[in-house]
């Protein structure tokens, strides 16, 4: 059997296992291919922020109130459920970091950043999304939210996820000199 040898332009999707893509498959593919064909693009996704502060929390309410978040996500067990919610973060566009709910990049981008979990990140590989997309931003690649509609089974709870908080602290110590960061 031949070894797997992807092209630098191949697209890799990283996402949670409890999502459903609602966007028409042809449009979904077109949106990804169009933005990711630009060699200056790092990652694309559905939710993020154009201002990432020393809080280390991309959905920081103070930044949200400044209308600097981007994208949207439906939440709930079934899109046909009358109780489905939609979190609208803001107009799609360039962002500093993306939420790991759904993000995609080319093999070229993935080979340009460190994919290994830093030794200072304890426990589960929480904070991979911020770590990956922020590296791309620091390397002058542009990250974007796209108008892809998807449903997330949950609301992304942090309760009981101590490793997320520990990894956030480790990330902030590692990247402090680059923060705060904006797309401008």
C-alpha cells in the first residue's frame, strides 16, 4: 500500500463530532475552495474574533460588545426542532482566531505551524483551535469566518473542563508578547 502523501493544496477539516453542516454541499465546497486557494489564508471557520485580548477567551463579552466577533452557529438537538437557537457573533470576515467547532486549512498551512500539543498544555488537547489559528495569524496568514451554516448539538460548555483553563493560562504565558492582537 502506498503511503499517504497529500498535496499542499488539499483541504483538511478539523471539527467537533456533534455538528451537522446545513449549507448545501456544493456551496460548502465552493466557499472552502475559494478562500483556501489563496496562499495568504491560514484557517477558515464559522466563529471567531478580529480582536484577541490577553483574556485568552475569543468570545470575550467586552470585545463582543464592540462588534468585533464574527460568524454564527445554530445550537440544538435537531434543526427542525422549534427550540433551535442561533448565536450570531457578527458579520463574516477576517479574524485573529477561530473556534474549533469547525475550522479548515490547507496542508500547506498545517505544515507551516506546530501541530503538536505543547508540553505546558496539561491534560486534554484543549485550546488547539486558538493555538493553531493564532500561530497562523502570527505568521501573517489571514484567518476568516465563512457564511457556512451548521448546527452544534451543544452550546460548548466549559463546566468541568479544568484542562481548558490550565491550557489557556499556558497559552497566554507562551504568546503574551503577541497580545492583544487584531486583524488591522
